[in-house]
C-alpha cells in the first residue's frame, strides 16, 4: 500500500504514541545517521532551521531533507568542510486505519469511527521554535549553506525559518 500524503500526518492531533516496548510490528525510522560531514572540526558559521508552527515531521521527510542538504553542500565544498546535524528524532509512532482503495469500494469506505489503527511509521514531534537541524561551515560556503537549508526546508511539511549564528 503506498504512503499517504504528508498532510495526512502533519498535524499533531493525538497524544504521543511512543512506548515502543508495548507496540508490536512498528517499522524502524528510515533516517539512521544524524551527524554528517566533519564532526570534530569547529566552524565559524552555523545556520539553524527552526519550526514556525507545531506539527509532525515523518521520518522519510527528515531523511529527504537531510539527503538534499548533504548533496547540495558536499558537491562543492567536500566532506571535510561542513557539519550537518539532524536534531529531532522521530519517536512518535504513526498509526493508520487501512481501508479498501479499489474501484467500487466507495460503499465500503465508512469504516469504524476513531479506530486505533496499525503502526505504519514514525514521526518527530515539533513545537514552534524547536530546532530541526543545523549546518556548520566556513565563511566561504555561507551562500551554498543557505541554499542547502532552503532546499531541506522545502522537503518538510511545516513552515520553517533559518537563523544565522556566528560562533
């Protein structure tokens, strides 16, 4: 069954469902590595991506934003000249009540109201003002880092803003 659109899961309308020791059969997060680039080096420029609203960010959206940011900056400056860290961890388990989705199923689509559903993935709970990810680099790569974070923000289902911090 294909993924539903991100708008189906971007609102935080239920309590966090996080106790994985009680949940059978939830898929692990797609994003596996949260630090990229040169972790040990100190960089003078730090760009941070903040959430402008409350919501959920699915694990595949976090991974897509991480991939596009690393590809954008790594092509030009190399692996040793930046550090990208995804701060938010997807710990909230998303549930879905699977319904029939074939021709002639419109009469069978009623379903049970407020059904619990089965686990289909994970998401990070984000509040307004929370830091989602940050990118550190040298002064020569500032414009490229801004472009990388702008592309990463386009992959997320909530509104974000960028903040420049000089260290």
